[in-house]
């Protein structure tokens, strides 16, 4: 037993010795790139005969986001609906769906057996109201003189106001109807706006939607945007001649997205209800635009080299966006109008890594 313990001891010592040696070897092999953190200014002469050129850094107030799809529509409740006042057998529309109409313009002709019945009901409601009003006014004086009971007066009053409400209901329906001398009934527009015809197959029953009228000012673009855009969103670009301004954000968020409502800034935007449009979101931004060729990576960080006479200074930057040729970046210090190295950048990177040409 003692022999076995003595034999095992040298193996443990050898194992620990090997680990210690590997640790020192690893330390020795760590690149000297960490040293450059302390040396943030590099002589341009280290680039030797390689081409050296610079580009002026531009300050940017906006950044372009990823394209989004918007829907041309209107907010719920902003449409003025016209329904059929009675059952019909036929509806003939005289305008195209999506047309702009003026108040009072004919939209459709309705035909059916209930047309005459509806007209008779309207005349009856008018006569009943006149009779009820006369009865009400006559008995009002009797009630004030206390010659009739309160219960009788309540019934008279109730009957009068029921007749009045019924007639007003018919009057409301008549406000979007036109009846000619031959009792031909047409539906007319109650407002100025865009007509949206219901797409139901059978629009023939009383209360069915005949059409909507949408005020042109109510037409907007509904866009679902990433939630990260909400705080910095400035406006949208639809084309070179069309920009959309933001009207409102919906307060309810759908997981990672939020609904934004926007409208055209000018009449150059030709929008049609139901249309899907491609939009470029423009975000407010406090940073810079630099050429892609100016950025290099060291120690998992991105840098640019800023010219200062015969040297360049290494500036750490954070990339937040890009276009075809440039990056949008932020920096801890003001680098606007500074000159960034755009050629032989990989050579400089190699020198910093001590891998470049001597």
C-alpha cells in the first residue's frame, strides 16, 4: 500500500507542472494588440509607401430605417355609413367605387315592393305627429289648470314624443334619399368625400350597408413599425416627391410592433383607398456618416483612424446602421468634419496586430 502511494505522487507533480508551463506559454502568445489601447496615436510613416487618403466625416441628423409596407385606409369610425331604409329587390350604382362625390350627388337607385310602403309610412308618421302635437298643446292648458289627471297627461305626453321620435327617424332616412314625381327613389351622398361601396353579395335588406362616405382628410396611411422605431421616428418617404408626416401612435402595442398613422405632407402623394405602399422610415439620429472602408476591427471593437497632421488617432465607434457605401455611427467624442483614413486601412490594422509588412 505505501508503495502505491509513492508511485502516484510523481504523476500528480508532473500534471501540475505541465499545466503551469502551458499557462506561461499562453501568456507569451497573447497578441500585442492590447498594447495599442495605451497608444492611441499612430505615426503615418508606419504605412510606408502604401496609398494614404482620407474622407471628411459628416454629421447626420437622420438615419434611414428598413423599408416598411403601409396601408392606405382610415381610422375606425371616421366613415359616414348609409344603410338601406327598407327591403329592396335591386340596387343600381351610378358611380364607381372610390370616386369622389359632392353632398347630394346621386349614388344609387333602389327598386322594390317596399318603396311605396315606405313612402306611405313616412306620410303616416307626419300626419300622426301633427295630430299628436295638436292634442298635446290642447291638453297642456288643461293640465296647467288641473282639469285633467296627471296620469292622463303622462299618456298624452308619451304619445306625442313617441310620434315625434318616429317622424324624426323617417326624416333622417329621407335626408339621404331623393324621390322624384314618379316616386323613383335614389340614394344620395350626405357628405363630400370618397364613396366606398359595400362588397357584400346581397345588399337588399333593410339596415344593410349601401355605401360609406369617407372625408378626404380622414384618408391616412397605417403602418406597423418595429417598437424600437417609436421614440426616434421622424417621418416616412414614399417617393422623391412624397413624404408622410406622423399623425399619431396607437397606445396598444402588438408584442414587438406598434401601429403608426401618417398622412401626406403635400398633394404630390397620390394615394388610393386600399392601396399598399412601400415606405422608407426616417429616424432622428445624433451621430455621423462614415465610409465603410474607413472602419476596422480590433479586440471585438470597431475603430476609425482620424488624421492629425502626420499621425492618426484611433477612435472607437459604434455602428447603428448602414446604406450601400456608408455606415451610420456614434462616438464618445465629436468627430464631425474630421478626416478619416479610407485607404490602406487593412495595412494599419495589420501593423497594430504586428502582422503587417515591415
